[in-house]
C-alpha cells in the first residue's frame, strides 16, 4: 500500500491547527507554504473561521451597530497582525517540517536578484 502524498481531511484540519504532516506529504507542505497563492491560503485559514466566532457579538442585546463595532474592534487588528506575521508563520511551518526557512522568501529573492542583474547589465558591471 502506497503512502498518501496529499493529506486527508482530518490531516488537513490538523495541519491547519498546527500539527506536522508525515514525511511522505512534505512535498505537499512545501507547495502549500511556498507555491502560488500561499499567502492567500494562509490569510483565508486565519480570517474566515474567525468571522463565525465574531458573529456571536451580533447576539448582544442592543442596536446592530454595537455588535458590529465590537466585532470590528477585534477583527481589524487580527487582519493587521495576520498580514504582518505571514512570513514569520510560513518560516516556522517550514522549519517544523524540516525545510530551510529561507524557502519562504525564495520568490522575493529571485525577483530581487533579477532586478540587480538587470541593473548591473545596464550600468556595465556584468
């Protein structure tokens, strides 16, 4: 019987909650954390489930704007910190699965290297 290369639903939920996946699924983890859409997936996993919890503020007696304001007071800083800590989270998850944490910045580094090479080519340093 061959090992699964993609996580099952319970494994995926555990992964989202912070568990590490078995080594045969590490290629999937690498694509999840560094592939196209990695930041979008991370933000969706953090921000969407929180809306359900914050919707409980709508049950507070009083005008609707009061419940929405209380939820917004928690949700807006959450959005800010989730975006600010994206790279920290991705580096931590890569390290947990045995990868080099610098892989989280590989795409930005490749773009910066290309810009530098173009600059050096234009100005006679290459």
